[in-house]
């Protein structure tokens, strides 16, 4: 059996009893960084063989892990912090297991995006974990276009050296939305910085960071912010005739169609 084990994202004490028990019981631990994970194992008196499983060795390591699983061995997959696969290696192995018909399970635990979302105080009913923004400008623009109108709280991971650049990009593409940077989650100097994009206060740029951004306004609110003329033209661009477009714009705005017609006439003058 492969066990996907969540590990602490900050405070080393934040690991479940079950996770420790599983790590003690397996035959092999596949770790993103064997030295880093070795410190965690040592803290809990766990002495197990380890193998590297990171983004540079992921494909090469899969066959060896599958071979051990087929031999009846138990393997634990851990990342440097939090839940493997969430902006961390693991998906290639999981897909290979599914293809081979091999079972795996998840040992619950910490995940930085969930902690940050709750700490931010923003809407938790629906959220999108975007992860790290792409490095190239063209890919960033594609990502921005994909998420700009999402009516869910947005969550981004960011390294300290990129956080200010990422915040500037998010302001440029998403506008002046409420936002939050959460740093050093569960550690002694955990900090939650709330602000509006475009007006970022000074803060210590150090440690692991998560950016949480307010969801996009609902479609109706966005349309009501348009002029009546632009509102009508929006529906006409979708293929509705002018009469139907006026009717829909009036309904969105809570006014009569005659008021919309009058507004359009006044725009012509």
C-alpha cells in the first residue's frame, strides 16, 4: 500500500498520531528532500530507509516504488511540508498506480492553502487553489484570463522573493480586490496581513507565504457597473437582438425597459 502522508507546514508538533504510526510501520519513505524529512523522522524516533522523490526524479523513481508495492511492501510518500500533490510532487506516481490497479490512501493533515484561507477571513464556501503563478509573462496572462471572473476565493502560493511582484501582477490583472498574505503558518511568527491590492503595506518578506484574494464580483454586479449602453451591447455581443438585450439589461438593473430605452436615446444626443 502507498500512503500519501501530510506532514507539518510549520510547527513540527502539528502531525497526526496516525501519520507517525504509518511512518513507523512502512518499509520505505519516499521524500521530496530526504534530509529535510529525515529531521522530522528523527524527532519522532522513526528510522526507516528513505528514497528521493522530487520533481527532478519523479518519473525515474516511479518504477522503483511500484516494484516495491507489487512485492507487498508499504511505502509512505511525503513532501517537504503539507499534503503531497498540492503544488508538490506525487501526481505522476498516483496516475501510475491507477493505471497499474494498485491501491493508495491519504493520511490527513496540514495543508497551507486551507490554513491560509481560514486565517484570511474571506469566503470559505467556494475557493480555487491556483498554486504558484507561472514564471513566463505569457503563461501568467493565460492564468489571469482563466481566473479573473471566477466567483470563488483565490489562493496562491508564492516564494518570498516573488511575493511583491506577484501582488503587483494580481492588482494589474484582478483590480483592487481585498487580499491577504499569510506567512510563517503555525510558526512562532505567524502573521496575517490584510489589505487591498494596489495598497500593500510593508511587511517582513521572509518565510513561506500564501496569498488569498477576494472572489470576483458576481456577473450581475459586474454588468450593473457598466453604463446602460455597454450593458445592452454586452447582450447584443452574445447574439441577442436589441429588443431582447434591452429587456435583459432592464431586468439585471431592476428598472423598466422604457428607462433603458430613454437612457439609450439620451446617449445619442
